[in-house]
C-alpha cells in the first residue's frame, strides 16, 4: 500500500486596515463613475469600504490578504500625494495673510503639492474672495512638520492657532448577553434606523457567525460579514445554490476571502433567512439580505436571545451544514 503525501500550502494571512483619508481626497479614491475604486478592488483583490457621507472621520477600510492590502495602501498614498494615515487625524488652522497664498501654492500648484507630500497633511487654502484660515488635516507629527515648512517658506514662525481632533470612526456594536433581547425591525423605512440596528447586531459577534440565508447581495451586509471574518470571528454561510451564482451575489467574494460556504444541491430552494451570533442571539424573519429588501419590500426581522429558540435554530443550522457537505 503506497501513500502519497501532499503538502498543502497555507492560506495567506489576511488583515483589515483603517486609513484616515481627508474628506476632500475621497473623490480621488472613487474616480469618475467609480472607476478608480473599481480598479483598486480588481487590481489588488481587496475589499474597500468608503466612509458614509455623514462620517467625519474619513475612515477607509481595506480588507484582504496582507500583501494585497499593503500594496493597495501604497497605491492610495501615491494617489493622494502623501502617506495615507493609519491614525485618526487632527484639524489645524493657520492664520496666514491672503497675500501670501501665492507662495504657498507656487507655479501650477507645485509648492502646495510639495507641502502636502513632505508633511503628510491635506491642506485647504481659501479661494479668491473667500474668508477663513488655511486648514490642514493630518497626524500631530504631520501638523508639526507643516508648521516648520511654512515657517521656513514664509521666513517667520507659523504655528496653528487651534487644533481639533477629528471624531474617530467607530462602528456601532451591541451587547449580546446580560439582558433580554426581543426586537422587531420592519422595512421599508425612511432613515435606515432599523437597517443600521440590524448591521450593529451583525458587527457585534465576537466568536462565531452562522448565516443561513437565501441570497446575499447587499454591499453593507457584505462588508459587515467580511469585517467579522478578518477580525477573527468564525463565519459559516449556508445559501441557495442558484442564488450563489446569480449576478450580484456576494458568495464568491466570501469564498475568495476564505469564509466557509455551503449550498444546497437540489431543485428546491434553500429559502431560510436566519443567522446566529456567538451561539446566543438569533436573527430571523422574511428579510433577504439584499438592497431591495432594505429599501423597497415589506419585510421584517426578529432579533432575540431566548436560549431554547436559539438552540433550535443552531441545531437546524448544523443539520443543514452536514446535509450540504
């Protein structure tokens, strides 16, 4: 009896990186018609999540294999003209006479690009006829570096007249234990309050996330699942085989990220819509994990941590997981 030993290559290490990009630079990351953002995702095989419009932190989240994330970080740095900050920035104001703005800008904007590139700050100079001070956003070291560069350029001491910390990016999370959870969320809605609540529960899993859902095509839900995976949460997904290969499905993205996925293999549909968080909270209802369910359809989600109910759904998940092996 001959045994052939096959050495399996280890899966590349993955990471999640937060880059704090000034709001004025986010448009560069998107590009015309989203072309730059799409190119980043395709060229570096990473997931890129941009901040919401009302998120002042400018936090851009990049997720993927270590080398790909680092390469994407370098691309973003080259795109904005300075090292993309990995720490929350501060905002500083400099009281500089408008008559000196030309020296800050230089021919064709050359001096301004130099100041940005060498200091690592995003710099905003008031336009002609506008009031206000020169604004800079960056780390404390970057602001200090810019102060020195401005002082050297203008031949007198330039110090910020005020600094303010930019609010940090913080995803909402909720406690899964310690109190009774019994919530009903209904859709559609006007201000995404219920959808944000649903996402907050998804992000709150710290150990395990078992998902048994007919279809997943929603970008925000996809990023919440990937974020949990890259944070070390054990994620398993059961879904319908036909939906898994349909246009817009996120299942292939999950597989490429290393998430375990199983599908049914029969003519009938795997039509469940439930998830179990840390084996203690159940999410269940009519809600498919799609944009249409969140924005258009009459749907519902029930969230509870009643132990007997959670246990029954956990047993059903394991039964299906074994059945679809």
